C-alpha cells in the first residue's frame, strides 16, 4: 500500500491561524484515493516538530513525505529545493527557543536537496491556475528545520520522495495587506503536489533556476 505523509503547522508568532495546518486538514477531509494519507499538524518548535516527524516516518514508512508551512510574505505556492543544516531564528519558536547559528542535525551535510519533483510540482500547480514557482530557500526557522529533518530521516530509505512546500496566507485568514491565496487554491495545490509526487518523471527538462 502506498502511503503519503502530509504535515502542516499550528499558528505561531501570535497569529490566530496557519494556512498550512488548515490546508492539510482540508486535504484529509477530501481524500478519496486508494493511497493511505497520514496528516498531522505539527508544533512550531524546533525540537518537537523534528521529533514528531521522525516518529511519523518511522511508524508509517511513507513513500511520499510533503511537509508544508507558511511563508507569510509570498504570494505563490513554492516547493522548496534546498534545506540548510542551519537553525538561525529571527524570533523564538512556540516553546520560546531561539537558536542562533546552530545546526539542525549534527554530523550531517551542510545542505540537503529535496527528493520531491519540485520543478514538476511547480509547473503542474501553475498549470492549474494557482500561482507557483520553485524556491531555493526555506529560510532558517522551523520550516527549514522540518524540511532538513524530513530529508535526513528519509536519506537511507530507497525510493522515498520527500521535501517541503511553502504556502502563502489564505485570503480567509490573512492579515491586512498580506499576499494571499484562497484556501481552496492552496488545498488544490497540495493535492497536485501529492499527485505529481506519486507519478513517474517523463524526463522533460524544466526550468526552475534563478539568475540572482
């Protein structure tokens, strides 16, 4: 049985909502596919999010892992290509922890690349009329740490596709003036990300880089 692990985050930094958590719950509510879907909303803490991700991966042995989180200044759904082994928090996490120039996982590479087909995901989401592009930085807060943890935890699991997708605010919960997409569009984008991740690559070269 094919298993997909999809995670979002709880609210943080005083926010009343987090569209990543709202979206993964909505995906679960709509799920009618043959594959098993495991959904969890994670705490926005460096330690507990990482620990919970490792437990979920060990327990369910997923074939696809897509962690998601909020990128409040972005206006598009952005699959992440690179996770840094760096925790450097501008604000404390929800446990009050604020690491500076720390590693996410000791004794491991400085960076890990997503094993999700990030370019194909971005192209497919954009083709569905939802703004999307590949991102080359997941930041240095809990989202990046979660992505790095997922990639570290699946590094020795052959064939697993894993990574992270940042989503913007939903129009239903966005602060005034913040870029946003309708929650329904975010949900659709995550469903497309899952679908693309479960299908084989047709080998077509896709552009996903940046000049600067």
